[in-house]
């Protein structure tokens, strides 16, 4: 199996299956994913697009599972400061 698949399974088991809402999300995924996978399989050009679209989600799952609290806080501060800087620049019409 691909490392990303194993990572997503760990996330499912560790976070999603431990709550009612998470179990409902997993059930919805299992209902919707076979037809979606079939569609993607029939349209080869979609495969790289779907992989790229999944990258941010896989990165967030990796952040949840495989980083320390300190690393999570540093990432949060980096994202927050980037968003704040962007908002300030936009307000000043710099962007």
C-alpha cells in the first residue's frame, strides 16, 4: 500500500472511528468513494489532479499524527502570521 493510504487509515482509526460524527463521515466516505474511484479510474487524466487536490488534506493528517505539540504550535503560528500579514497587506493595497 502507498504510504499515504496507510497514513489515512491511521487517521481514520485514531480520530474518526472514535466519535459518532467521525463514524458517520467514514460511512459516508465508504458509500461515495467506490463510484468516485470508478469514475477516476475510467478517466486517467483525473488521477494526477485528484492526487494534487488530496495533498493539503494528507499534509494536515500528517501534522495531526506525526508531529509533536511544539511542531503543531509552530505550524499554527506560521500559518496565522501569514494570514494576518496577507490581510494587512491587502488592506494597505500592497497586494
